[in-house]
C-alpha cells in the first residue's frame, strides 16, 4: 500500500483547559513527525508577535481575531496566557465540525495510531502539528496579519514548504485544507 498523508485545518472552536503540569515549549515532547521540531523557533516568533499585538486598540484586535465584545475579551485573555497555558494534544484541543465528526476518542486503537502517523494539522500559531502534539488554547487564524510579522500564512509558507514537501514526496496526499490554510503551502508534493 502506498504511503499517505492527510492535511487538515485546525478548528476555530477549541476545548479549554488541559494538563497544567506541562508547559510549552513541551509541544514537541510527544512528536510523531520529528521534522516539525524545526518549527519551534518560528513558533516562538509567531507567539511573540501575537503577544505583542495584545496591546493594540480594541478595534485593531477585533480585526485581528475576527470577533467582538465578550468573544474578543476571551480571545485576548486566552492569548495572554500563552505560552504558559495548560496543554492538550492538538487532536483533542480542536472542537469544530471536522474534529467532532472525526471522533478521535471513539476510534479503535489501530485507527488512532494510523491517524496519528498520517495526519498533519495546519495552524496559524504553530505551523504544522501532529495530532498528538501538545498545545495550549489560543486564538489566531491563518489569514490574520500580525504587526511586525505580516500575514501568518505568508510567514509559514516557506517554512511549511521546506518541511512538508520532502516529507510528502511520492505519497498520496489527501488535502482537506480550506483556502486560508492552503495559502500556507505551495502544494507541490504528493501524488493526489
């Protein structure tokens, strides 16, 4: 059987909480695809730019996060807790339609193992994630533009291409990425 990779977006909705005893940058402690640890320095740059942006006026923050009112306050509070927030595996942190339908916890062990090995999640804050990478709660869209960093997808694109394209060479790729996340990758690898 030919090797395959599934490319997934994250979810806007996220499960709060997690393990308080682990702290980022322990994100790569449970790494399935070791190549992604090369994203740790760029991840710090995005986290730093995000943290610096939290002092912007409310109108600018509303544009940055795409929410207003109470949801804006929650987004700012959540991002202020970076990087010290409690951690959950990415596949358990995300809680949108795709991840609800996926029902990771309801999978048989063999299906979970296959998913862990073959899925890659694109994230505005973290770049590329394996399903079991430990991440804190956060709010940042891939198409956001951070002061001093620019558009997040443009920041990630050369880094994603450098890591993902060699990894996908000769594999079947199931690309489930929406446009904003697709902008972070040139799509020049894989066979599907």
